[in-house]
């Protein structure tokens, strides 16, 4: 059936949004890492006065899709600013020490974070 639908409507795709995803997930910080084959975006909810933040979503993208996403975000920010004015971001820079279990080996690394607004 999928082939028939694609033949009848070339270049069109039906996208399903499940009810539990429709409300969205709040995030005010994204940490991005990459390897030669993928980009990993960890969406995090940082709450004022709470010493521990939580990764609320992790998205894994191919390098090609990551670049298309970056271009789409740049385009949409420009459109938003032309309609609503410049987005003012505070430039706060801080460094945190994070620990991760990578392949069952505990690694500690430091991350510098900018553009966080509370």
C-alpha cells in the first residue's frame, strides 16, 4: 500500500503525530556531540535552584540531516525575527563537569555552555 500511495502522490508524505507527543517536551538547553557518522542532540530541562538537570529527549541525526536542520533553524529564526523583532539572548558562560558511562568505562569531561537564560 505504501508504494501505491507514493506513486499516486509523488513527493508527498503523511506524517503521524501521536497524542502523547503532541504536547511536546520542554527544554531550555541542548548539548550537541558528534562522531564521524552521527550527531547527538541531548535536550535538557534546567530548572533554577535545582542542582541536577535532566535529559528529557535525545535525538540522533545523520550529518546530512543535522546540516539540513541547522539551515532550517537559521531560516526560521530569520523569519521569526523579521516578524517579531530580534531575539535577545543573554550570554552566560559556565562550565560543568559531567560523568558518562561510555562502553562501560566511566569518563569525566568538562563542557562549556553559553546562551543559557533563566
